[in-house]
């Protein structure tokens, strides 16, 4: 199986999983290629809408946590929530909640989802992060990438007034660095032989 970040394809069960990361941002842990965000948003909840490219199991979520200077101590968040699609910018019913995530400055921090959440190819889930307390202006904080905010991908729950908003419409300049990881069974055979699809068999001797 392979581990992917929200996206993957149906594969035969029982093979080594492929790890697929579901992402739409281009953030990195390089301080020159990201910008710190959110200090003014507390106690808001930034969220990402992530679409799976395969049929598999969502096994982890990742949050990029950085400061301007780097090297700060560990920070505790309030929670990370995974929800169904809903109607943008409002997420649907909650599927899982990860309480008190510990965040280390300068890294994509990864948190296991137990039990894993089954996902289908093309299915969109929502991952949001709740701050425990307002981060300093210089961070550490959740960050965005620097190449623009994509429509219908980034939401924000603002308090006040206590509603979900399109983060781009509120002036957020990039995509939130929140990712999900999907374990997808790998396809061992692609010619239909193993599945019994005789129409895919070749009549020619190789």
C-alpha cells in the first residue's frame, strides 16, 4: 500500500500501502518559502477542504507550525477535527476529533487518526485546527503558502461573529498548511488477469 495525502486510486487489498498526502498548498518548512499566519484570528478555526485521489483509509493529519525566528518551545493546540464535506465554507458532520495536539516549531507535525477513516476516490473531507490560545504575532503559528489562496479550499470560523467564512474573502493570502494522509492499497496487476476480467487478457503471445 502507499500512503498518500488526500488523494488516491483503488488498489488490491493486502499489498504494501502507498502513503498519499492530500494537499492543495505548496508550503514548506523553509522559512523563506512560507509566511506565518493567524495571530489575529484567535479564537478562529482555520480549515482545509481536501479531496482523496484513491480509495483507502485516512490514517493521519499534518499541520505545519512555524515562527519567524524558529526554535520556540512546544505548543499545545486545542484540537484537530475531521468532518464530512458539508456546504462550503461550513463543514459537515464530525467524523473524528484529535484533542490537545502538541506542535513543534519548524515542522509538519503529524497526528495519527485512530481508528482510520475510510475514504473513496474523489471524496472531500474537511480538516480544521483550533487554537488553545492566541499565538504571538511572530508565531509560532499555523502557516500558509505564498502563492495565493485557492477558492473553495480554505475556510475560517471567526469569533466574533461565530460563523464560517471563505478565508480568501477575509484576506488570507495563501492556503493553510493542513494536510491529510491516506493509505491506499497498491495495484499489483493492471491487466485484469488477477481480477478475472478476461476481456483485458491479451490474445497475443508476448
